[in-house]
C-alpha cells in the first residue's frame, strides 16, 4: 500500500519548463499502484522536490481555488488544489510495502515526476501535462478540475525556466542548458515548441563560415508549437493556438505587406545579424543573467521561445505538428520558389540545382506545375534515386563532365531549360543556374544563401538576350496570410501529405539534437524532426 502526504503549504518550481505551483492539503491516501519509474528501494522511498531560492522566480497568486474530488466512492472526501505565495518547502514521503512497477501514462496538463530519497527525480510541475488517473490505478476519480485549463495554472507574465540547446561557439556541439525565458512584451507571443527540425541555414550560421559570428545563440527556425501566452497588443492569437514560427514576417501594414507581389516586410524581413527582439533590442533568453542571442527572431531550439506576432502563422489545430512543422521554412521555400516565382508552365523543362530538402521541394513544385523534364543537378550521385520520388526525371553530376554544367544542360535541352531553381548557396551554382536557362524566355530563381562576401559575375549579354534572374526568400509566401492556406492544402489533400512525410527521414529526442547535425553534415536524409518531449 502506498500513501503520499504533502505538507499543508507546498511550493515548488521544477528545473525545466515548470511554472511555480503550490499545493494545499493535496494527498493520495488510496493509491493501490505506484507512480512512474520508481525503482524498488528501501522501505522508505521518498518523494522530494528540488528547492530553489524563491527570489529566482515569482510565485503565482491567483485567487481561484479548484476543488478536486478523490478517494473511494463511499468516502467522497474533497481536497483543494491551491496556488499561493507560501515559501514553505515540501514534506512528502511514500511508504513502500510492495514491489514498485515502472508505469506511467501521459495526459494533458500537469506532470509529477517522482524520484527516490537518494537525490534523483523530485516533484516537478509542468503547464502542459497532468498526472493521469490511469497512472494511479487505485484512484477512482481525479476530477476535470485538474484536467481542464485554468487561470490558476497559467504561466502568463512569469519567467519560465526550460531547456534550450545553446550554441556557445562556432562549430562546437550544442549544449542543453537551463535557460530563463522572459514573458512576451508588446506584439510578442511566447510559444511552447513541440517539434522543431534542423535546416541547412541553422548549420550555416552555426559554422559561421562567411557569416557574422554571434554567440552564444539559440538557433532553430523550423518548428511547430502552441501559444503559451501573448503580450500587449496581440489580438489575433491566444493561448492554445497551434502555430508555426516563421523566420521572416508580415506586419500587414507596410507597402511590401500590402503588395500582392512581395513578402519582404519592411519591419520583419529576415535579418541574420539581429540577436534580440525588435521591440526593445533586448533578448528574452538568459542564463544566470547572461543574455543569449536570438536567431532569425524564432530560436526554436528551446522548449519555449518568444516571437514577434508578425512571425507566427496560426494553423488548423488538427494539422499534425510533427509533420507540418517543416512547412515553416525549407519545404515552403523550395516549393514556393518554383510555383510562385519561377512559375513553370505545363510542358516546360526545369533544372533544380541542389537535391537536399529545399531542392526536392522545388522539384515537387515543378512536378505539381506540370513540367515535362525536371533535371536534378547535384555533386552527390546517391541523391538521384530519392529525387525520382519528387518528379526528377534526369540527373547531372558536374563532376562527371569536363565542361561547365550550364553548357551540358544547354546541350541536353536544345539551348537551355525554361526555368531553373538554385537551392545550394554556392555562388558557382547560382551562376550556372542563370546561364543554363534559354535565351528569350528563360527564368532563373536563386534560393540558397551565399556567403556575405560572395559576388555574382556573369556577362551582361546574358541579360540583353532576355534571360531573367530572380531571387526569393521563403518562396514568396506571406507568413501569416499564405502559410495557413498551404497547411490547409495538405489537410484537404490538394497537396500530397505523403510527399510531405517523405521529407522527414529521421527523428531524435531533444537531448540528442547534435545527432541531427551529424545527419545533415554527412548528407544523410533530408529533414530530422527533433521532438521536444516536454
């Protein structure tokens, strides 16, 4: 038989993503089965909480009290769940007279981790998960008062401590750290990240080759999550909304946002050198008082992040976040570069430079548009088989030829392709993509991010012969207006969800985020989903 008693005033703030929470007269005298993952110990296995200096984090003081009915049907004793500003510690113990099994069932609001008296574990509380009645097999009832969202459990306005993967130096493995995430300020939202993925742009700025090195920094910009709280002035988002943070923005007020042709928001366009929020020039992340730089305004390699409202796309809550999260950057960038910018017509020929995730999305855009020939160009011959699944019909490896690849393609296509899309960031690939399009009507679109000191060199005659060179960020999609529609297209099968899933080749827990970098650097797979697993 197990019984747990908790002192009349309990306040605890867990170490990771756990808001301050107090319990008043909260007991489980009826337990017939154990909590999660409690190894068999001595007869006095203890539950204990990590205690923090109360000054390090404010304690919630709402006045609402939730009634929690528990116990046997015959003895319907009511216990109250109360939040207050008590500074008393925890006095809890578990009496053991039987074998403790490893059982745990996750549910939705608050989570208790139970450890032993030797110093492991502790009681922690989370705003997102609840100790399920199913994990307390002897409990007859745990009422909906705990299960439903409540203002008493809100973390709005509070500093949240959570895990984040911090890049301290260029090219060095990320380190999982406990960071403090400040509340959102005016026109900002704080988002609980559920899934994120690694994009080549993250690697590029992590390596800091040819870019301004800005460290320590929390990278990440391709993700899906749920709004935790909103700052002043935010009216079109509320806690609980499912969202995709976007590395570029849409203020909806500037000339670019009002234009049907541009997504280059004057206020929120991509700025790789900015490491703070535009509202006040300060970071919302810190470790022991040291500010940690933001990345692209998103910083999704953190369990919680703060983003400008203009960089958040609200999506259908039924959409699977572990899949549609990749639409927040790479897949939309490649697909949109072809469909929205290159705009091939049915029967056109299209060359795609670079067959990574962005390039394959561009190829899928060409297939979707009805292109008859889709020529993939890559230095890695092993990518061709995978590329066939996305519509690529022919493959060219520049290493197999003793002439410029643009000349090879021109000879293959009787003067050049109708459209080309460059997705590598290589300046030579950019030049080749432009020079391989047909004179008179050929259009080349640049997508890859070059080194800041690179320069594009080609003969002016190529322009005089009516070749067109264009560039794009994020496939010319407006984040708040267009991305929800793209998600709906996948949900309604206007676009193939199965193809979207094919981009996801690996999945790792957040604790193993550096494996995602290994996969990317070794050319293995396309997208690696990183599960935050709160």
